[in-house]
C-alpha cells in the first residue's frame, strides 16, 4: 500500500454551527453539506467532517472528545498578514510566530485554539 494524501479527517465538536462559523471566518474554509444534512469544512482538496459530541456517526473513533485535536494548516499568506487577520478576528495567539519543521521542511507557525479548545497551527514555508 502506498498512501498518497489525506482525503478527510473527522472532528468531534460541541456545536457544529459555532465550529462552521469559526473555521469559515478565521480560516477561510467553506461549509459543505452532504449525506442527509451532515456538515464538513472544505479547503483545497481536503475536508474535515464534523460530528456533534454525543451524536457521532458510526463507525467512529473509540473515544471521540471535543478539544482533543492538534491540527496544522498551511497558508501562502505572509505570517505578518496571518497575525493581522487573527487579530482582526479577535483570535488570541498562544504561541508564535515560531520556527517549526513540517512535512516539507522549515516553516513559520502561529498557534491558537478553536471554540472547542483544539490546538490550531497555521504555518507557511
């Protein structure tokens, strides 16, 4: 087997509407409605399917919990613009900008939290 990419991940959240609002406003993702009203956050060629805590779809992770994810997203936006955008949206940066090593090498990152407390990293190479 030779894995090529990630198609989607699943994020368990307390409030799907609040999550959609945050990810569209702050990260520029788009909401995709599919399969009988389910919601996903789409970006590039990937998506994040959303499960409401306590109402997850089967099969699911063994112990899905809101706030347990640590996600890194890549942007081409210069880091100064990322920081200004986060400030304009009243998102508190908890660390950064800092140097990190990503899948393709050195990158600059900032960290903040989504409404469920998931750690979000936005980086550029």
